[in-house]
């Protein structure tokens, strides 16, 4: 079973993104420092005082995707707001930016105030974890568009660039340091629902021994927000580049930060793959390659750091002993090699 079988064509999405990037190049570009293709767009604020360094803002937007259908099935709405914030602020971190503020868009057929409060409580929790303001948002009622009980979410985050993270800082000899994910996060749920077609309150409420919890609880575990761990490192310029592992998994995201003359080798035995991925792979008969192409497989954030600094970095209090060296930067060609465990 593949992601395409579930109705999601990653390759088609990449073609569309390239078309869109070409179209937007015709718009005003004077202050644009990084457009479509990065983890966030970067905009330079006009200088009002000559000689002062340019201040750069990063902006990004995202949603929660079809994970919302599970929340709506279980009538548990207090975690998806955390997902929404996480998907945006983690992208800002990967761009070397510290989150400043967040805005949300909540759309539904007929407003259920209890549901809306639960959803927005999650957004507020996410903003608290990310240390950013909830500046505003929009609540839209569209009774002829959404069926009863359905809603959708989108989020928008802005941060200030504080570190020159980017591919031009990466060198052979650098190492890849990974931070664990909390599970599936918020990508690949169309494939999850294809693998597990009978997603009802009864089946989602069943205990799964290898998960140590119910299937629903494992799948609704909110996306981890990495701001407390990564923000100090970004502020100090320790992170040369970073990857927020979302749609496309490691193979689709790591190459986005690489210059043409270096590659990356990542060693799959260096980190733990959460049991929820084993359950999905076994039930869907999914190949290893497809699993890594769709899901984060246990790594939610990967940072490139100087190899000489890595031992001190791993002892940093902010990383809570969770960071692991998971790979290395090597001379080109550009790309990612996932090295399987030694049998």
C-alpha cells in the first residue's frame, strides 16, 4: 500500500509547487529574501536607519489535515489546536526564526461553542509551549459547505530570523542531530485511514498492547513543539541548518537544505522508531521505503551542527538528554542516503 493509493500524490504536489513558485516570481520581490520552497518565506523589513543590520521576518502557514477526522470521530478536540501551532512554529525554527505571533482560521458548518472552545484551547496551549502570542484569527460559519460535526483548521505564524541557518553553512564533517517525534504528528493520515479503514469510536477505543494505549490515543498524540529545545540553539547560532520532518518524510525534507556539493548519510539504527509506525506498516503491508517517504518515523526535527561542537551540544540542558547523533554530512553529490541497520 502506498500514499498514492490513499489519494495523495506527493510528486504531483511537487510539480504544482514549482509552477506556483514560477508564478509568484512575477509579483513584487524587492524585499523577498526567500520565497516558495523553504520551510518558511523570509521578508526583509525596509531599513529606516542606514547602516543598521536588516531585520528579517519569516512567515509560514499550515493545517492539521485529515487527522481532524479522527478527532471528530472520537469527539476529542483539545489536541488538534496544538498540532496546528506545531506545524507552523516548527517550520519557523527550521528557517532560523523565533516565533513571534500566531493566527488561526477555524471553519465549520454551524458553530458548536463547546467544540470551538476545545479547539481554541489547544491553540492557546500550543502558543504557550511555543512562547508566542495568539494575535487573532477568523471563525467562519458555512452551513451549506461543511456537513454537521465537521470543521477545518489553518494556522499562520510569523517569526524573526535570529540565525543565518541555511545550506550555505553546511560542510562535510558536520553531523546530523535528531530530536524524537511524539508519534505520527500531522502528516500521512490519508494513508493511516487507508490502512485502518474501520476507524470508529469502538475500534479507536481499543487497547493495542504494543502501543500501551488505545489506537485513537496514539494517533491523536499531538505534534511535538520543539521551540523550548531548539530556540536557545538557534539564538546562539549553533544550528547551521535544520529540517522539520513533515510531509515527504526524511527523503523529502532533508535534501531541501543541502547545497549541491554535499550529501547526508543517516543511520536508521541510531534512533528509535515508535511502535505506532510498526502497527501501521504491518497492517498495511507498507514497504520501508514508503514508510520513510510518508512519515517522520520517529524524528520530528533534525539539526545540522559542527562536528567539533556535538559532544557539548548533547549535554545541553535544553535538549533534556533526548538528542541523538543520527547522521553525518559527507562530500557530494547532494542527497540523502538512509543506511539500514546492520543485521
